[in-house]
C-alpha cells in the first residue's frame, strides 16, 4: 500500500499540482489590468517612481520565472499572499471559509449516497418495470438540469409556496444544529443532484453487470438465499466502480459551490472566490483557485487509495 501511494504521489499528485500552479499563476498575468494600478489607482497624482517602488516591493520588477518561483516557495510554506481588499492573509481568508464549504459538500455527498445507491439497486432489480423507468427518468433529469437552475427553481418555489426552509443565509452550527441543517437543505439538494444522478446510474449499470455473471449462479446452486446472493455478492462487487464516480464528482462539487454559495448567500470558499474575481483581488483569486484545484486532486488521490483497498489488484496494476 505504501509503495502504491508513493507512486501515485510522485507520478500524479505532485506533477498535477505543479502544472495547476503554473496555469493559475500564468492566468493571473494574462488578465487585463496591472496589479499596481488596482492597488494604488491610476490617478495623475501617482508618479512613475511611486509605481516602480511598489512594483519592486512586491517583486513585480523581476522576470516571470523568478516571480513564479518566489510565489510557489511562499505558497508551499503556507504564505499565499495578502488580500488586496481586506488586507488579511489569503490563507486565513480561505481557512475561515473552509468549514462552511466542507459541511455543504459533505452533506451533499452523504445525502446523495443514502438516496442514490438504494434507488440504483432497486432500478437494477426491477429492470424494465415501472419503478425502473421512474428512477431512470429522475436520474436523467438530475444529469441534464444544471445545479444553478435547480437552485433558482427551489428558491422560487420555497419563497412563494412553502417558506419552511430559508432561501438565503447560513446559520453556524454553534447557533444550533437544527437551524444549521435547516439553512443547508436547499443548497444540499441543489449541489447533490448531479452526484446523486451519477451514482444512481452507475450503481444500476454495475449491479446489472454483476447479476449476469456466473459466480452468482454458482452461489445460488450452493443454496444461498437470493437476498444474500444479491446484497452479499452482486451489490458488494458492483459498488467498486461507484467509488470512482463518488470521488470524481465530489471533487467537481467543490467547483460547483461557487454558484450554489452565491445563490443562497453562503459564506464559503466558492463565494469567496467569486467575490475575489469581481473585486479583482488577484492574490485571493490565485489562492482560492489553487486551493480548489488542490482539493480536487486530493480527492482523486483519496479515491485511488480507497479503490486499491477495495480491489487489491489495482495496487499491482498501478
């Protein structure tokens, strides 16, 4: 296991993060506008000497490769720069918003698993029947409708028809677990719809594939009950590829929080990133983008580890 994990970190994790850091750093330098102009303005009272002095203090007078190396070195030590608008360290801004985003993504993942896996199993066992058709339609809708549209429709419906759940705002868990969960119901549904649909379809296809294999016929011939054959053998083996879907889609959800947190006014990392873009806060944009990308890569690495535990053959092939 250790050698497998080390290979993944060296050959996938580190090169991917390095490539992402180059893209993020380069993209910030391609944005129209100058860092110094945003910091001090472009009024006539600002002399060129002042501009040059500020650029030098931030290391902007050096070649881009040198700037990148310095920025990467500081980032690896936890220093991601200072926000232009708030004046706070970027790392502090991100960490202050991280618990909210983790809670939202975690609730969306848990709700999706609880709902989608049983429905996928039922759909496979009831293949061709009414239940299967209805479940497949629900999964198709979940895959087809973007999460921002689901969020908008939920806000419209709840605000006009059923005002039991709040449509905006976030209640910290310190102010009550019930109020906290209530404020995240609609965002959880909006964010988890795509994940639930993906898990549902993958579970159905995997279970159908397993049900047609010969080892289940042998298990039945040995006198095992049908429930044990299906749940103990078919479903257990069918859930192996579902792990990959969960890992990848959970990583995508971190990016999806940008829209969902904005729609429901949730103070998470996604909304922080969007506000940084609107305010042209370059250090904060760099930090949030790199953090979300790193979290996505970390989820893929964690998925590989879990996959190798469930199916040891992966360790040999990987």
